């Protein structure tokens, strides 16, 4: 799994997180489940988007060979834009 998260030291009224996911350098859109590219959390100190790359390797059909998944996430807290931050994971063929 790849996680994009905004974490604050104190509780915030609203935290918005948005993200993009690529597989082997190609933007995946839409990412299932629908709407998983954005999330709004309220009255909390953390908000995240989680990409289950194991599921993506087999939906809608198994993907041959190894894949490299990269996620980029941004956050907005009280009008302040955070990020972007990126992370990648190599998913070897099982």
C-alpha cells in the first residue's frame, strides 16, 4: 500500500487531501474505488488517502511483469497548501 497523509499537531476543523497514482509512469485514472483521489476529514489531526496496489495489479485483469507505483499527495489545511509529497513502491511479479 502507498499512503498519502496530512498529519497536524492539533485537531483541525477540516483537512483536504488529494492524490495521483501512476503505474510504470502512466497516470491511473480513475483509481478504484471511485473518488479515492480525494478525501476530506473533519475534526481530526490526520487525513489520508490509501492506494491498495496489490488490488490494482489484478484489476480488471492481472498485469504482467513487475510494476512501479508512485503516488503524489497534496493537502490543504486552513487555506495553507501542503506538499506535494511523493513515494514509490516496486511491486514484483508474484
